[in-house]
C-alpha cells in the first residue's frame, strides 16, 4: 500500500506550537565552554551545595529499601510536615510536593486555566512561567513591573474594565529577572484584588530565604486566602533533589494532586525524605542558609562594584537585596546582537529581550552573580564592558 | 467593596474536569492497613530493590556537588548513553530521560494531541494512560484487547472508515492490566499501520525485562520508525529514582524536550547518574534482574496455584509470562461491590471496572503478585475466595 503519511509529519499540538523555547536553557549549552565566565545561568553556587551532608543522608536513607518505593501523589507525609513548618503553613494538608517548583506552576496552570482565559504576569517575566502559560494557551497579559513589584494600579484598572484573569503570577522576592521585591502595600493589594475579583495569586518564591540585606516582608499568603505559594529546595539545598512545593487552599491542592497522578504519578520518596530531614534540622539549616546568603551578599556587591567601575554612568542596574539576579540596562546597547561577541570575549549573559512579553528590553540584560566568585565577577564585568561598550 | 468571588469557586479547567481519579492510587491509601494483604498495588517487591548497591552509589555520587546541580532538559548524557545501550537504541540523541515513564507519556500526549483528536487505547486500559489522554481532552477510542495484544484487525477497520488517531497506545509486554503480550504479527501490523496512516505507536514497556517464561519478542520499534518506546528504571531498579525514558524519532524528542522545559525544567542529575552506573554494570544488572525475575516467576506460579485451588472452575485468568499482573474473571461476581468486604476479610485487589473504557469488566479483577511472598499469595487468594464466592 502507498503511504498516506510523510515520515517527517510529526505535527506539534497547539500547546507546543505556542511555546517559545527558553533562551536561558539553550544558553546553558553555549556557556559550557571552559573559557566563558557565565552570568547567564540561574544556577545556585555549586560549591555551596551541602554535598557532604546530603551524601550522608542519601546513603543512610536509601539503605532502607522502603524509601526507594513509590509514594503518594501529594508527597511523603514527613516532608509535607517539614515544609509546613519551614514555610509557616498551618497544616501539611495545604502542602503538595512537586518535582521542583516549576512543576507546581505547570500543574497549577493546567488545573486552573482553559485556553483563551487570561493570566497576568510581570514584564519582564520569569520565562518558566511564560512557557507554562503559553502551553495552556492562556491569554497572557503582561504589566510592566515597578520598583514596588507587580503594578497593582495597572492591575486594578485592568480588572475594572471587566478583565477576569484566572491567575496573577509574580516572583515576590528578588524578582527573576527584575531583581525587585514586592512591597507590603503591593502584597496587601494583590491579596485584596484576588479576593474581590476571584483570581488566584501565584506567589512564586524560590529565593525568599536568600535575603542578604534589609528586612523580610510578610508573604502575600499572609494577607489573603486566594494565594498559592510556590517554594523549592533547589536554591537552598540542591537542584538535583528536585523537590519543590506549593501551599494553598485544600481545594486547589486536591485538584493538582489529581492532575499529578497522570503527570508523573508521584515524586521521589528518597529525595523527599532527605529534604524532610534537612529542613527539620533547623540549627544546621539556619547555618547553611546563612553561609549561602553571606556568599551571595559578597558576590552581589562585587558585581555592583565592577559594574560601576567599568560602566560608570553608562549602566543602570537594580541593587538586589537577595536572591541571585541583577537586572541591568545599558542605554543604546543591543544586548541580543552583542551576545555572540560577548561569548567570544569570554562572558555570557541573558539579553533582556528573552524576558520581554509586551516590552522590548532590547538594551537590558540579566546578570546572575550566584555562581561566580568576586574575582571572577570582576573579570566577567570587565569583559562585558569590552563587549557592550565597544 | 463587596466580593464578586465566593471563596469556594476554584473552578477546575476542562483538562481536569475530564480526568477520572486513579482507583488504584486511591486504593494505596486504603490498603496501607497492616492486616490487608494487597493484590491491588502496582508496586515492585520492596525487598528486591537493590538498596545496598543504590545506597553505595548514592553516597559516592552525591558527595560531588556537581552531581547535585541542574542538568539539561533531555537528561544527563551518560544516562542517555546507558539507556541507549540498554535498550538497543541506535543513538543517545533518540533518548530523552523523564521523571518516570508516566511523565514521558504525559509530555508525549501534550506534544502530539489537540483537544478532540483521537487516541486509541486497549480495553482494559492502563489507567495512567487513560488519565493522560483525558487530560489533553482526546477522543479516546478503546478496542477490546485480544490474546495477541492490541486488536489490529479492529484498528485497521477503524482506520479504513477514515479515523485518524494521533496516537495508538499499548503496553506491549505483560499488559497492565490484561497480562497479555503482543505477538510478533501484532507488532509488525501496528508499525505498518502507523507508517501508512501517520499515527505514532506508543510502545509502553516497563516490564519487558521481567519475562520469566517463554521467549522475548522483538520490539514494535524494531518494525517501524513511527514508534516511541517508553521504559523505566522503576520496575528493574527502584521507583524512587524516578528515572524513565522515551526513545523515538529525533523530531519528537525535540518537541518533548521543549515542553519539558516548562513542565519541570529537568530531571535529577543525581538519580540519572545512579541509573547510568547501574545500567552500565551489565554483569551486576543481569544478575539483579534474574533475581527479580526468579522471584516473580515463583510468585506468579503461587498465585495461579492458589486461584485454581480456591476457585476451581469459577475463575478464568491469564497465565502471565512476565511482569507483575494477572487478570482474572469470576463470572457472576460484582468485583466493585465486593471490594469493601474483601478488604474487611484482609485482602485487596483492583476491580476490573477501574480499567474499563467502553467495556464493563464488572466481574473482572487485577491481581498483582509482585509484592507478596508465595505464602502470602496463597493466604490472600484464600481470603479472596471467601469474599468473592460467598
């Protein structure tokens, strides 16, 4: 019989046709060249991962074959309890463990959003969130972020015109990529608007514990019920544990739990038990996190110093109070066009355009300082100035 | 201001509204009572998980903090290589690592199937596949499975009427739940129909290495290009490693890789390195798998002996050649209605109705023999006969 199908006709679904690849993850490949000092990644510092402690836990826990068996979709109870305690959640029933907090975002979007329904994000946006909302074919509305976080005035105006988003997403602390932290007033208003207009705030907070200057701000969830908080062990313990979590209304937890059965059945019993033990060892954990914070404080300062030294008044940038990212603008520089030259000069960054939804950010760039030492950061910025100011 | 939203109005998306919960996973909770001998689960034998070897690997590998860092979405190269070698795939580029093979199925469906498009499954069906296809809102067509596997004659008739499925899914070896293995003729015909009509065969094969009697049958992928094979470390090494994989056309691998960035970024570097090492240690692996196979052979035989002894001619059942499941029918028994009494009597199973799409299977049940010893299986079947034949 003659063939009706060409061998190359693997037609992507609408879900996929709509998704833009992550420039950042694609860059991971490019920047693996040894001579490149990468400000591009979103990686925590490898040398600060507590490998010795994790290795000891891993050996002991995996020696019991029961910890290598399947678990329930919501996650190992001990770890849900540990997360509830760590993140001030009233009960483990409000916690669901996921394969990194990215999976929490993905499942949440799939549980709550139909094609064509609205989702509001910040501009610039966390690319992983944009990909998720594109994959459910949401109508994505991006509001330019302010120095106080999500632009709640613009959001209110949007809502008053009759717009009814299903989700409003923000990275509340040390925004990726914008570097800003939502103020208390922004948080209160987000929670209030959510209650009034019936959307869900997704409070994406992987970096909250990595504050190295200034005071903690109460969570958005502290101000209202229609908030789902996302957290992760990736930035405080280790990415390869792949343990993230969401906490929120039990009705939403139940919906996501059901969807997760189909998505991947369950998480790793073994990894979740490791995370439970480490979160529960509060003395060790506090010391460990303090060590990471101290290192990032020095690195952020080294980056800022080098930017001022090399660029003078030709750069504007956020001074992050925590987390891993600095958002910079070099007026007149086309950061997308200049990237290849920068990599040749031995430095990588993510062009601002990778994070733009409505806005262009063509002269912006995201600089991650977490994975380089102060000396490396100084040299990286020197190379950057050669590439961008040439 | 007065509230427009009720606090309980977390409306599930269409994706979720369409998904039926997994009776099997819900049962996991019920059967955790200590007095219950569970034939319900799909768990490999806990005591046969190579915990000592995994513990040694885990300790050594996680002591290097680089193995606790993020990895690329397609998975750690060493592990893709190891899987390619283990599963006779021509190149690691055709392999993508996932968080269990369930995630491979989920991503594949999301990459290839739009709402309303057709997917063909066996009846009875692997519930995890049904959930996935429901969550993408596929039109699911179920063809009663035969003793030769997927009913390729019924499939051909369907295709000749103009039906154009995107995916045809089957569990090719030791079908879950039906226990049958697709014959060579069925495999050849599936691959041929896929080439002719342009669908993708999903050859779901978590149990293929667990054959304890009879001869291996060449894979469906060996007969054509439009086949994606799914495999997993869960049944041969340990579920909590959460390492599964898919192999197939590079175009499809690339589509799934893109979707995976949004789904959960990447898998666990750490777990994938453990799996790579264990798959590559062929002498150890062959011995280990032989040990699991031998145990399952004894268990399957003990179950069959007990069924014949306790039920006589009041039961019909498959005699599995491998894997973990036996499919039984007790004419006249309403296995859903009788389950609660069976649990009271100290035995659990999954009622056939949980696996039915068009068919009812009201007098059928799935019995898993992998997790119980021969003596426990004998006692479990005695209790089962009390509950079902009362």
